[in-house]
């Protein structure tokens, strides 16, 4: 294959391709999180509470600092490379150089700060070892962005699973043999290094050999281009954690625990829209460059209809079974978390919708709209928390999240309407009209207090029948679902 040509020469139907790529991203995310869970579980059992706290602090610090190395650039890279494969050779090398520079500066800053705070010597060693992960993690994200732009999600899936498996295997060896905090830190860093090497070799073998370019003038231009993406990333991060910070000021640690338990579960359920939008994004970016606006309108409508269908089912399911989920996973002591979970799941529902809208706006060069939306969400969330936490405690934080995300949905939807991408508003309204009665029907069915498994079965059967007769799912959706379970070879 000519390496200057765009390598996406796929003859699958669009829906099937989206389905396949969505399933690859979603399943690899699930497996990756499972392996990360094993790593931390084995570390906790091996190190004890205090030394495990050192590893947790170091990895948490690294994940936080990663935001200021990536700066939201991955969204920009996916869009530009999806439109023109030559961008890898022309501009991505400078992104590579910038990330290496920022990673080294961040590692040095971390090393200086931990010395100033006089942390124990073992903590210092662990933090320095884990912080070196920034160099590999940031550029692993860069390479994954390139594969996403090329719609080669199988490489992203393989690297995620490889990373997670190495973490789990390494942690098991440490648990059985070494039982030292520095050993777990080495495993963490080595796993990210090997995953980066795997991706780099795949990219060099199949597409192009990526070498970093260090050019100060180019770095300034890059930072200007990605500024809206950077601000959005910072706003979004602040938006998620403002509630916990304010809750800690108003309430004690018990209220934080009752909120954080369902919040973590809710975040875990967002992998579906992230994978779905991640599969759509490069396709939409190319269509926009090619001027296929009518095709983009169809994709937007069908994407919202499909993600609404899935998100509403998830929200109804959790609302009905929140108590059983909380009691099984956390125990009876977390009973007060049940109403929080029932509220916060509707924040997740809006996340499903907004993730699609945000990626669509990025694909049409409207990142400023997304940045404004993120700023509005932060402001509404902050004001709502000030009023609601004294009244409702942890439930107030959940309500504030919904208010911020619902306002974001309206703002994003209105902007897409003004730009002419939502050309039949009544069709979107019909989605809502068709779905809402299902919620009333299912609540009436559950009033009969059927056995647990009968309740779950009836929920899915009634919803699927309702969706079929109301035409909430179409032939294209079936093709997408087929694509999730059947990978066709691309030529």
C-alpha cells in the first residue's frame, strides 16, 4: 500500500463499520479496566493500607498531570489525520516532540515538589518511578489517536489489553515474590513502556515511522490551534470533581462516601457513548472535509436515536435496580447511596447524548461551541452545588450534575440546529414522545412485584417490543449490531 494514501479502503456498510469499531473500543475498555482493577487489588493486598496509599497517590498524580500534557490535543489530531493522512508526516511529528518536552518538564516539576514537601524516601522513589510513565502514557495516547483517525480500532484494542494484561501479570509476580512498593511502581511504568513500543512498531511497520520534531515556533502554533480543546478538557475535569470538593466543605466523609460509591459506578457506564462516538468521529471528520453534509445529517439523527435508545434503557434499568446493585457491590452500609445512584444515572443519560453531539461539533470545526458549553456546565454545576448541598447533601451533588449536563445538551443541540445539521426537528421530538410512555408502562409492570429475574426479563422484552413497534430501532441499527459481533476483513 502507498503510505501517502489514506489507508481506510473499507467496503463495509457504514453502520456495520461503526458497530465493529464501537465493539472493539468498548470491549477493550472493559478488559483494560478489569486488569487495572486486578493490579490495584493485588497491590492493596500485598502492600497494606499505608504503602498502597503511596501507589494510589502516585498513579492519581500521574493521571492528573496527564491532562496538562495532552491538553485535549487528541481530539484535534484525530480530526485532522482522518481528513488527510499526510498530516502524520507534516504535523504530528511536532505534536510528538511537544508531548515529550511537556512530559519531561512535568516529571522534573513533580520531582522538585515532592522534595519540597519532605515525603518519606520510599514515597519519593515510588512517585519518581511512576511519574516517568507520563512520557510513555502521553505518547501512547497520541499513537492511539492516530489509529482512531485511521479507523484501525483493533490496534487500540490490542494495546489496551496488552497494557492491562502486563499490569495484572506484573502485579501477580510482585504479590508472590517482591511485595515492595517500588516493584509495583516499576511494573506500572514498564507496562506503559511496552504498550507504547507495541503501538510504535505497528505504526512504523504499516504506515510511517514517527520521529519527534522540536520546533519552538511550531509548538506555539500548535498550542494556539488546540486552545479550545485544552480549555474544554480543563473545564470538564473541574466539572466532574467540583461536587466532591464542595461536599467535603459542607459535609463529613460519610456523605462523600455515599456519593462517591455510585458516582464511580456511573462513570463506569459511560464507556458505551465514548466508544460509539470514538468510532463515529473520524468518519464524520472525513465526511465534513468531503462536503457530504446530507450524509452527516442522517448519521447525526440515527446516532442520537440509537444512543437515546441505549441510554434510556440503562437509566431505567439502574433506576429500578439501584438498591440491589448497591447492596450487592457495597453492602447494606451504603443504603443511603441508593437514591444518589437513582439520580446520578440520569446525568449518565445526558452524557450519552452529549458525547455524540460534542464529537459531531468537533468534526465540523466548532470546538469553540464545545468550550463554551463546558464553561456553562461548570458555572451551572458550581451554583447548583452551593444551593443544593446544604439542602440535599450528596443527593444535591447528583442533581447539580444533571442540571449542568441537561443545560449542555440544550446548548449543543440549539447550536447544531442553527448550523443546519438538524433539519427535521419534529423527528427528534418523536424520539422523546415514543420513548417516554415506555417508562410509565414499565413502572406499572413493576408494581406487581415480580421475582428479580422476571423483572429484568420483562424490562428488556417490553423495551425491545416497544422499540420495534415504535420504530425506535431500524435496519441500520441491526447492521450496526451485526458489525459489533462480526468483523469483516477490510481490503
